[in-house]
């Protein structure tokens, strides 16, 4: 499941939102080919993400 949590405040005053998978899977930004283990966006950006089927492998 995709989780979105408050992460902090950007120097410009906007809230930062951390998005990640609680299943330890990579996430993909909707409408792009961008893949992340986690994403941090300004709240006003309101990006959508989907879980992939690829597990995050830690080195």
C-alpha cells in the first residue's frame, strides 16, 4: 500500500510529503517512467504514485 506522511517543511514554507510503499516495493510516479524507493514532494505538487512489483533490495 502507498503511504503518504508529513516529512517536514521546505525553506519556502510549504509542507513536504514523503511517499513510500509499506510492502518495501519501488513506487512509480503516475504518468512517467520514474521509479523511486521513496519520494518527497511539496504538498502543493500532489503527485500520485503506484506500487510496482519490484522489491527494494538493500546493498
